[in-house]
C-alpha cells in the first residue's frame, strides 16, 4: 500500500461501511493508523496457505 497514511485513511473512509466496521472492531478509536495496522495484522494472521513451490 505504498501511499501516505493520510491518503490511505481518506481512501478507506470513502468505502461505504468501512468507518462503521472500524468503529465496531475498535470502539472509540475509529480509523486510525494504529487500528489499520491491527486490522492488517489480524488479517495476515488469519491467512492459511498450503504447501507451495515457494515454501521450499
């Protein structure tokens, strides 16, 4: 996501429903750099992959 955090926040806020979902996930914090980092970390932690050629 090679962009300024301020641009990313504005981009995410323009997506219908995202602000409400961030507030639900991070009550009282809203869409902040810290909340975005936590959301990405949570997503990455949930990704499960199977063996691939790149695992060797």
